[in-house]
């Protein structure tokens, strides 16, 4: 959930991708330019949504990559080194898939400090 001040005249938006933990709105900027703002949460437990949730995350990113977007949330992918734009040897296949998808779509992550004791899990993307 997130809040948007009334003066921004935001409208809720839903995308086709079947990723369960997401909420989006659209605001108009500078006339007709649309900005999509989204919040996502990916649980680290496959017991909640199953293994296929990883594919849904990358499908969502691919679906919205051609729009003006701000995306933030907790994606729970450990081992990605966003500062050096790489992954360490312990990174999961799912984290690498997410990281590679962001690179293919030319999307940059902007949090540059650890949000847990060893990883940046809370992410902020703007494109």
C-alpha cells in the first residue's frame, strides 16, 4: 500500500502480469506525460506463492519497462551487488534472473546502502 496526495490526481492502474503483491498508480506530469508509480513485495518463502513467482516478477518488469516508472519495494533477492552491477557466487538463480532482467531492460537500481546486515533488499528503480 502507498499513499498519494490528492493534488497529484492519481489513478489506480493494474497490469496484465499476475504478480500478486503489487499496487500501481498513474499520475500526469507536465501535461500529458504519464508516470507510473508502483510498490512490490516478493516474499522470500516459496510456500506462499510457489516457485513461479520469480517468473512473474520478471514478466512485470518486462511489461512496464517501456513506461515512465518509479518502482520500489522489498524484492528479497540476496547477493546482488548493485553498486558494482554484478552478482556474487552465492546468488540464487532467481536473483540472477531478476538482475539480468533489469539489465536487459536498462533499469537502474538507486539504493546504495545495505538495507539488511549483508544485502540491499529494499530497492528503488526509476526510469
